[in-house]
């Protein structure tokens, strides 16, 4: 559970500051708001996928897969700040990771504590 908490902090930090992170390179606030909406769809719709994946593979494999995707986002996000399309995909993928964390956290906590 501690791994889950620590690894999800980065996605939550990025989700809360995605506009501030690129305000020097992308100046269109309407577009940045659209990025947030697209990310929210990624968060919501990915939960169905992550719950199926979690049921099929188990906690350890699911959380390591989510962590792998999150590491990809964090290692490439600084290179995508000048490209709106790529930055949108990065925020979408980060929000998909948040959806995965929320699915695995609730299920794992229920399994551990009953």
C-alpha cells in the first residue's frame, strides 16, 4: 500500500499543475482546459480497463504496469511541452495512471482490511 501511495503522488502532482507546467510554451488557456477535460476522460474510462486487468493479473502486476506507464510519462514530459498534441497525450496517460491507482487502491485496501 505504501508503494501505491508513493508512486501515485507524482500523477496527482502533475494533474494539479499541468497548466502551470506549460504556461511559458502553450499560451492558449482554452486549449489547456480542453487538455484537462481529455485527461479526465482518460481517468474515468481507464478505470474499467484497470479493474479488468487487476482482476486478471493481481495487485502486483497491475501496480507495476501502472508504475511503468507513469515512468514513461515522467521521463518524456519535459520533451513534450512545446508540442500541444504530445503534451495532451502525456496528460491523458498520466490521468489513466491515476484511474489505475484509484482502482487498485480501493480493491487492495478492501482485500487487506476486509
